C-alpha cells in the first residue's frame, strides 16, 4: 500500500529537492518551505483545509507503516513521505493556532 499511495499522490516520480514543491488541495503547486498566508483565508476555508491535511496526514502514516512492516521499502521514498508528513503536521498546527481564539487568563 505504501508505494501505491506514493504513486497515487505523485511522490514516486519525484527526485531530489523537488519534494519541496507539492500540489496543494486546490491543485496549485506550492513551495512547502514557504509559509501559507493564513491571514488571507477565512475560517471556513481554513477548516476545510485542516480536514484535508489531517486526512492526508493519516494516509501518509498508514503508508509509512505499511512500507516499514514489509521491510522492502525504498529508503528515499520513505524519507520523502516522512518529510511530507512532518510538513503536514506543522501546517495543521499553524491552522489550528489560527482557528483557536486567544484566551486571556
């Protein structure tokens, strides 16, 4: 499942530093290193993106575990999937911070 997931998501045909660019949920190629401008998006858009990113994060987790369990995993592919998963985790945290109101205690 891990390799098939990677091929379906378009990770399998990437080489080198091109992993830093990815197609976002809206079909636009984005640079993973550039922070998304969350201030320009309304809460509804952020909530939808949050669910999409959480879903992809879960899918990547499943794919990574499947590749590791088989033991025949491609180390470069595994590293790329883990890097994408980490980027998703950071993006999810930024969106959650934006959606959570500041509470003065």
